[in-house]
C-alpha cells in the first residue's frame, strides 16, 4: 500500500478511537470531571506541542534552510506571543461561576467568540501572505521523505 493510504487509515482509526474515548468520558459521573479534565487537557496540549516542536519545526527548519531559519523561528515566536496576548486580552472575562470579578461590577460583557474568530482569521491570512512575500519554502507533500 502507498504511504497516503496508510495515512488515511491511521487518521480514520485515530479519529474513531478519539470519539470513543470522548464517549467513555461521558460515562464517568459528573462529580469526577473537575479532577479528570485538567489532566486530559494537559496531556492533549503536551502532545500537540511536542509534535509541533519536536517533529514539525525541525522539518520546517530543514526545508527552509539556513537562509530563512531566523525568520521561521521569529514567526514561531510571534505566534506564541500572539496567542498569549490573545488569551490575556480577550479571554480575561471568561468564568463558570456566578462570583467572577467581571460579573460583580454590575454590568455584563458579550461573548468574545466572534472577535476571537475574526482575529484568528486575520492573523492566519496575514501570516500566509507574509510567508509568500518572504518567499519561505513551505511544502506540504515534498517536505517529508515518507510522503514522497
């Protein structure tokens, strides 16, 4: 079988196992969710960051070459700082209890979901445009020897 077929098979298998694990999580009584959920969330964030920094970033650096390595790492740093600022500036009023600081001031705030979506869309389009202007070599199918 070709590599693409294996990728599709394992992607579908991983998706089905993830849906099954989420379904099993719903069978756990609600009183245990606050203790279990932070561990699962931490695991998911750690898995995503480890794949990004230990697999994708070295591959991108190798593909970009030494000429564009500094701009690539600057883009990664800008993304980390951007998401940090986005979280601090837009999500500060998010809470689940009735005794939040934002609710005690006598006024309510609208949801920041639409604003976050627009900011993320604008940021994504800006970074794509910037990478084309800097002519960074971004290859999807040609970057990994396994996908050739």
